[in-house]
C-alpha cells in the first residue's frame, strides 16, 4: 500500500468570514428598507416616493460598506440630507432624522467600525455628527439648530456607545487570537526543544556505546598483525579489511553525530550514497562471504533517479545484505534493479543459509532494520514487501516512485 501525506482537515477548511459579514449586512439592510420606507411615509409624513428612495439608499449603503466604504458613507449622508429637507415642519420632535433613520445611521457607523477599524469609524462618526447640525442650520424651511437638538445629541452619544462596544469586541477577539498564536508558538517551541534534547541524547548514546565499540574493533583489527605471531597473510589481509570498514563506519558515525548535535547542521556533509555506490557495497558483502549476483537494468543506469530515492534504494539494499550476513551467512543472494513506468523496482532475494547463523544480538533487540526500511520507503511515497520464501530464504522488494515517466 502506498503511503501518502495527509493534510489536517482544519487546514482545508475554507475561510467563510466574508459570508458571515454579508449575511449580517444583508440582514440589516432587509430590516432597514421596509421600516425606513414605511415609517417615513406613514409616521413622519414624507412623500411616499421620497421615503422609498431614501429607504433604499440607506439600506443599500449597509452591505456596500463591505466593498466600497467611502461610497457607502456618501450614499448614507445623501439620504440623511434628503430626509432632513423633506421632513414636514410638524415632525420637529425628531427632525432632522427619523427614528428608523437614526437607527440605520448608527448601524452604519457600527458596521464601519467592525469592518474597517477605529480610524474609519471615528471619521464616519465625526462627519455625521457635524452633518446633522449643519443640515439644521441651513434648513430651507426656517427651522433652527435648536429644533434638532434631540437628534444632534442622540446620534453622537448612541453612535459613540456602539463604536466603543464594537471596538471592545474587536480587541477581545484580537487578544484571543494572539493568545492562541502564543500558545501555538509555545507548543512548537516545546516540541522543538524536546526534539533537540532527544537528538542530543541519541548522539550521546551513539558516541558512548556504538562509536566506542567501533573504535575497539578498529584498534584490535589494526594491531592484530603485531599481537599475533606468524599470522597468515590471508588473515592479515582480512584484518586490514575489517579495520578499513571500521574506519569508514566511524567516519559516517562522526558525521551523523555532528548532524544530531547541531539542529541547524547540514545533513549533507558528504556525498549521499546512491546507486553509484552499489558496486562497493556488494564488494564489501562479498568479502563477508556472500555470493552475490546483481542484475542492473540498463534503463536504471540512464534514468534520472532523484537523490532521496537513490539514497532510500541504497539503504534498503545495504540493510538487506546486512540481514543476510547476520541471519543467513553464505547464502546466495540476488539483487535486481529495474524500471517499471515511473517507478524504480528493486528486490533482494537470498536462498536458505548453507550453515547455521551465530546471532550477534538477542532476539528482543532485533527487528529495527525492517522498521527503518519501511520508514525510508514511506518518506519517498513507495511500497515495501518483505517475507520468507516458501523454499527457504528471504525476499525484500520495494517500489519507489521517481517522478515522470522515464
């Protein structure tokens, strides 16, 4: 089964805040239109045609704030001026605004504050607060500023209260969002610290245990020719190969330790092993007593295999050969590499062991090699099959995607 990356459903959830604002503004407009038009004509004596037009203008200005706040405010102000001019003299108690018109203008100011912030809300509040007495001052029907004193006081006071509440709610939501971001940053930092501590612990254990053991092996292999008298030339050559392998292992171990200890270190401290290093890997396993046959398709030699895929393939073959050396020493082994479509297909198959193996590890400490292979295959989006063969031996097969069709 091919493993693919999963995406947190919360990351795929669309942002529907714009829809919420349109519903709010549209709802206010649907309420304001009939109320303004009906009450302006029936209760305040405005000509029905003017009442309907100003009602439409005041209602339309509310959703228009979401896309054109300046034009929406101008439209609202024009409707206020028309209402003030057309209100008959006997409506002096609410002049120069009607009660539903006052509520609509307050809602307009609050919506500007909610969507555009403190600066736009303050400017809108100031303009309307100045406009109302100015309209009363230049009224063509001779009414005075004192006649509109009630509305000149009510709008600034109520609108300021609404703007204050809206800004408090906005700030409360911002604080909640900042607290959520801070908690998330703290969690990320704690996770990073835990990862760094774990990397340091692993590096320390590798240095104290594995590196020390490899150093002892290297020292013993290097000094064997001096400590053992009349050493057979073939045995001496074998000790030299062991020493060379130990030095190479220690070099790679030091590189790994430097990466683990430095969080920002570059993992590519040396050329990444790939399929080009397969002959040396096979030669090393053959020196350990494995008869190996490699079938390397020509298509693989000419294919552009991504570096991470080549590394995964190399490590899978390396671990498979190590398992054969440990569990089936001397078993005939076949390595096959081929291309199928856009996938690199490899298999490592060994026969039954010609002689019993002497385990180097206890059973409860083994099994990590297969887990590591599965992790490498998962990282490149491939598949892995492992299992014992019916006639004896073991088979490891991997299919690794390399991209476009070769």
